[in-house]
């Protein structure tokens, strides 16, 4: 692999590892024996995170379209991450 490919592969590996750690930590943080309560807590977490992301400006020097794209992409990541967390009884 070229140096650029190694750098990109390392960046991707770091993103995958970070997402996996977040999944594990968030699953433990909101855990409840009752799967419905667990899912409700995850839903609230997702809602609060996405509302927070949408409510503020992240890159003041970016144009409005870029800022909006970044916000929606970040919200999509939150939604996919939260959606990937399953209760032990659902696995």
C-alpha cells in the first residue's frame, strides 16, 4: 500500500473503532432489563443528540448549504449508530 492508502486505511480503522466503542458505552449507559425502556432511552438519546446538532452552527466559515449538509450527515451518523445498538434479549 502507498503511504496515502495507509493513512486512509488508518483513518477508517479509527472511525470504525470509535463507533464500536461508542456503541458499547452507550448501550451500557442506557441499559435497562426491560427492552422497551432500553429502546425508549436510546430513542431519547438520539432525539437529544440530533436536536443539539441541528441547533447550532458548527462551521461559521462554511456556506449555508455546506453547514446544512454537515448537520444532516452528522444526524444520520447518530441515527445509524443508535439504531445499531440492540438489547441483549433482541439479539
